[in-house]
C-alpha cells in the first residue's frame, strides 16, 4: 500500500558517493510506489549563516544532482523548502508547544553547541520543531532517517501526539522511520576510517561532480601500507575500505585479482589505486555529465522548482487551513 514519505537534504555542497548509496538510490525505488516529498532544506542551512550567493548556487546544484541521480519530478514532489511558507507557520505553532528543557536535551543540539559555542542560535535549538513541521505539513507516515536523526524523528512524534492531545483530535499521524535495512550500502571514506562524508574533509569523499583528475588524486592519496608480509594475512580496515570501494565500481574479476594478490603478498597498492581510480571515474562520469548539463539549464531548473513548489504548496495549504481551524483561528 502506498505511503506518504518526506525527506530532505541540506544544500551544503555537492553530493558524494555515500549520499547516493546511503539514500538517493533508494529514493528512486520509493518514488515508484509511494507519495514522496523530497525537499532541499535551505532554511535548515541558515544555522551556519551561508552567504546569499552560496545559498542560491548550492540549492541549484543539489536540485540538479537530485534530478541527475534519477529523482523524477513527475513521480515525486521535488521542491525547495523555502518555497513552502506554510511549513514555517506550522513551525511557529509547534514552537508554542515545545519546551526549552526538551529541546536542550536533544543530542544533536548539545553536540553542535559544543562544536560551535559562539553560534548557539535559536534556529539550532528549534531544529527539531522545524523538522517536525517539514514532515507533518504533508502529514507523512514514514521518514527515511539516519541514526543521527532518530531522536529528532522521535521529537516529531512527540509534537504530533501533543498537538492531537491538546486539541482532542487525531489529525497528525505519528510518523515512523523508514528503514532501508540491507538495501543500504555503507561507503567508506578515503582516509581509512569511518564512512564517506563532507564533515571528515574534502579529500575523504568522492563527489558526483568530481572530474577524472580529482578522482585519481584523491584515491592515490588514500591510506595504505607497505603490503602484507605473510600469506593470507588479515586485511587492515583501511585496505578493506579500498576493496569496499572496488565492490561498488569494479568488475568481479578485477576484485578477485587484487584479493588474490593480497593473499599471496604480491599486491602493489599503486596499481590497485590506479585501477580503482579508472573504475571510479567510469562509474561517476554519467552522473557528472548529467549534473553539468542540468545545472547550466536555468530554464529547466526553474520549471522543475515551480512544479515542485505548486505540488508541495497544494498539500501544505490544505494542512495549514485544517490546523488553523482546529486551533481556533477563524475569520471575523
């Protein structure tokens, strides 16, 4: 049965291989059978005070990358968060019933406040209520979230339940996490530790817009060692990371060749990295070419943004009208 699903991504730069395998590839499946709302969270990005020029360019870039990866504006509602002001009105209503203590206890708030003590703004504190508004403005029942957002989703459920209790209604659903389970592919970073991500540094991630020279430079800098000295040695994590990347982009015979070379101590990591770089570029190239084509087409981007805005606002306006009626806002 079709579900209403909402998910957003902050426009903080280019999408990387981890983004694609972590969520976007699965969004392609979701849009086929569900009522999906995918948005670019430019309001959320304001907590870090981007310049107007960077904000607009990042929004355009992410929108182009969404479409290049296969999200279809005719199948899913693909829109920019700031194009739907109704969500901000709902954000205000939820803030009226959110309490300082519960917001201060949110793990992501405490962590970000620790990292940026000179920029602990109200937007950072009320991030969970804006997230709740983004989800509940469409009365979504499922939300694809990572581990770091699970507490915020639980807060969304709290705000929905609190609203329903206060106004003696069952208007808002209590959305649950959409779990991709084994369908998610963990993409390791190039620095030898953890997953691929922007926060770990530019050189840790392969971006979908990276050119061939950049891909090769990053991969050739990936952590390795002098190689195994005993046959069938246990593989260090940072070497396993390279093989994990090969699993994504290389042919089975190529992977087997280098695994056998590792096992018999004949592996040459320089050759392996060159092969991985070539295979990675072949995988990335179609995304890169399509992104460049779309991001340079302002007419197409405007058309896609308008189509998404109209569809999202139709849903949002219906919700906010009904919420205002429930609360008691009536025309005099």
